[in-house]
């Protein structure tokens, strides 16, 4: 009888151990996947530790200032963005990129100082379909799990992709680091044992379907987030996701702002040059004021009508360029529109940097830069436009009849012209600095900014009184 009891107890303990092991095995495998990138036949992870934890983003808002008067709202492609008009410190140049063999075009803007130092780059990226990824791992194709995951709404998956914390060590004490770095073997051993036990207790509170859903979210992150993502957040006040990429050696910070619209991921990139102290304020302004607004060919007509109403001098400077760039962005395939942009910019002064992206795109797309100037000593010819494309993109051949020396010569000619324009700007700034009698010792950059803005305001009032500024040249925005 006693022997039978012992055998029964051992069998019970054996089956109990088997049952507990079978129950805990999925949690153990999940833990190894999260902490060690453990690979199985059913799930092959492809993520970094930075992709485990998302959080809420609560950005500070840019306060109103007297500088707002120098910013005007423009509709570029699918976005509304404020751009500087007659700003004493900043200007902006258009960016036109041809990304692939299908000649897909992406647009952007580079904000620079008056002496041509970059501060912020804005690039409007191609959209991407946001869809289920059930076939990406064998685990998600198991019938019971597939049925469960199919019921999850993509909008909920989108927010969880940025907010859900999948890390296992969020509840550990503040002295974890000190314990791990301790030389005491037993202390470290006990700590690791306790940490693993704590993780297990937290995990077993979840269901198997919770584990599957967490791995599903992790798979979304590995597919839709850049591999070099440093951190990511979600601004629930504006339904925007913010992905910060690693800062490179040039002190450049790259941020991607993403949002979901009609089943597509829309995004734009903000490249911030940290070497300029004013870049942080401009970054905040861009984040606060850029909004999604769907493109339409009708918008092109409206904006062009506003351009026509501008006085002539405004049509050939930054203001006219922004209106034409905005109108063209809604009809990029309009060849005549592109020709008109180039012709008007060529009538203005110091516009080579603004013309360069249009020259390059026109030559790449149509085989000519549409320049109205025929004097080779003063403008780019078709061969010089090709030298731009050939230099920056070796895969683009030079046009028939041109040789390497001609191409290199034209490129050097363009560089010399840009350098001359920048030198002219710097010389003018130095002359203004030498001639002014006002105090120039400032305690901080904000004082200098306020001083220059007030000086520009006074000059505009003086010009308006003397009749140099057309009163009809008022700020216009379009919805």
C-alpha cells in the first residue's frame, strides 16, 4: 500500500511537472525572443533592442512672436507648410528628388541662413501602404492565431506599434545598474535569479494570445520602422508618430514624422543641423505648423492665380518661387509649368541655388533645362545641366556631342557662379555691418534675432512710406 502511494505520488508529480513545463514553455520562448533574439522555425525575429519600448510624446508648443509676420502658408504637394518671406535671417531653397527608374518625384525644402549655411531640411516622403503581415512569420499562420489577429483593427495596431512597451525589465528597481556592475558574485547571481523570477511573474499574467499579439506588433516595428531608429514616440494630440534616428558624426539629427491616412503611411523627414543654435527653434516651428492636406490639380490653378496677382519684383524673388513651386507640386507632370518656373527664376537676382534642382529635374525628365538664356558665359546650357546630373549621378550619361572636359568645365562654371553669389552676399553683409552705428554686442542669439527683426521692420516701414513696397502685396493663405 505504501509502495503504491509512493508510485502514485511520483506519477502525479511527474505529470504535474510536465503540465507546468508545457504551460510555461511559451512564456520561456517568448522571453528568449525578446531578450536574446531567439530564433525558431515558427518565428524568426528581425529587430533591435531599441524597438521594444515606445512612449507618449508631449512636445512643447512654440509661442507666438513678432517673427510670425515673416512666415506665409503654402501648400506643397500633400502638405501645408509656412515658409519665410522677406525674412532677415532665413531663406529656403526647393528640393526636387528623382528616386527611382520610374522617375518618381519627392519634394522638399532646405532652410538656410542668409550666408547659405543649412539649418533644417524638410523632405516629403513617398507614402507606403499599411497592411496586415500575417504571412511574414509561420506563427501567425496557425489557424487559431490567424483568426485572432485578423480581428485586430489596423488603426489599433498603428497606435500600439508606437505606444506598447514590450520590454521585460520596466519594473526593476533603480539600483539595477549598480547591482549588475557589482563585483560580488553572489549578489549578482541572486539579483539575476530574482529578476528572472520577476519577469516570469509578469509574463504569466498574460494570455497566449497576448504573447502572439506582442510578437505581431514587434514584427510590424521591424518592417515599418527604420533599422537605425534610436527611439520612437506617439503624439496622441495630433495622432503623429515621431521616430528619431541615430545622430551621425556630422552633428545632424534626423527625425521622421509619420501618420496614418486612408490606409497609407504618410511621412516627412526633418533633418536638423545641430551646429546652428537657431535650428531647435526652427525645428519646433516646423513640427508645430506642418499639416497634411491632400493634393489636387484645382489647387494648382488657385495658387497660380495668386502668383499672377503679385507685383513683378515679387514674382522673381523667393515669394514668387514659393507660389510657382507650390502650384507645380500639384501638377508635376506639367512640362510648361516647369518651364515657366525656370524662366521666372532666371529673371531674378542670385537665384542659381534655387534654379539648380529645377535644371537637374528638367534635364533628367525632358533632356533640356528649359533655360531662356543662350549666353554660355552667363547661364547654364543643356550640356551644363547634364554636367550637374552626370557629376551627382554617374549613371546619367552626358548628352550627345558633349565631352568630359566640356562637362567638367560647365560644372566648375556653375560652382564659380554660386560661390560669387555667396561672396557677394557676405560682402554686402560686411558692408552693412561696417556702416551701421547701432550697438552690436548681444548677450545671446535671441537678442540679436530681435534686433535684426526690428531693424528689418523699420526698414520696411521706411520703404513703404517712400513707395518702394506695394501695399497690395499682402499675406495670403489657402485652405
